[in-house]
């Protein structure tokens, strides 16, 4: 079984600053992916970034990057140069051995102007 | 279409009524998933279709919930004798192949169901 823990219910960041959202997980799978999804008030889950567990190099997508620590089962998301449009709920999801995403409870990110 | 679409966007019904929620996946995607998101929670898996068949319906909470995908494209989630506890956002996702951890799921905007 897979479990996900997002220990920060809410985070705030000043516009243009950097923020890190944490995620820890547990899985018995050897091959898996890890995802961060963003859910703005429109409700749609939007893929932010994806990390293959077998890759040591951390994934990067423009202002978004991850710090993946496989041994510690930690998968944090760093948002640089935060923008007002980044305000949303962020969900972490490990994905492996099954087609079901297992989501954490999410972190609400507020961006202050 | 360009993305996953869901209708209606919002649905308000009375306790005991029957509702249908529709999902149009991305064209060409063989796999379709339904999730339910209660207030303050992450989405929880309900059912997974590969083509026309339900490959896994283990997440459906009880026999009041049923879903179909008769032609391998559009899917309908059906809820009988609705209860107040069914109030949630119902999310649909699709992926190209399904059943693979390499296969990214793309989500629709969801249907917010409110049972009075």
C-alpha cells in the first residue's frame, strides 16, 4: 500500500520569493513516478511536475523543481519567483504498481502581493 | 477534444434522488478514471476503465454507485438514492494507455455534487 503525508496544511509566500512544499510517502514498489498536481479554485487538477524514481537527477520545469530523496522517501516541490497565479492547493502523489493515484491531503499555497 | 470535460459543472439534488455525472475524456485515451474529492481532502479513487470495461471498481463506496463506458469513450457515473454524505467534487481523468505507472493522468474540472 502507498501512503502520502503532506504535513503543511497551508503555506504563504511573498510574490517573487521562493517557497518549498514538503511531501513524504511510503511505497513498496521499486519502480514508480512521483507527481505534483496543482488545483486552483477552478477545481481542475493540473500536472506541475513529474519525477521518475529511478532517476537521480531532480526534475525541473521552469520555476518549479523538486528535491527528491529516495532513501528518505521525500519529494518536495520548490517554487521560485512565486507569482499570484501559483496560489492553489498542491497535491503530491506517488504512482507505481497500480493505476490509482494516491493523493495526500494537500497544501494550500497563498501568494501575497 | 483538447482536454477532459465534465458535465454538469454543478449539480444540486435532494436526498434520495438519482443523479448522473458525465465525463468526456481526451480523444484517443483508452483509460478513464473517476475520483471523489471531499471537502479538505485529496481525490480518492473510485473506478478505472480500460476501454469499455471496468478494470477496477474497488473504490466505489457501495452499490448505490455505478459507472459505465459503453463505447470506450464517454463515461457516466450514476448515483442512486443519493445521501448527504455523497456531496463532494467528482473528478474524471483519462490517460493514453492506462495500467502503467508511466502513464500520466489528465483531469477534468470536476462536477460539484450537493445533496440537500
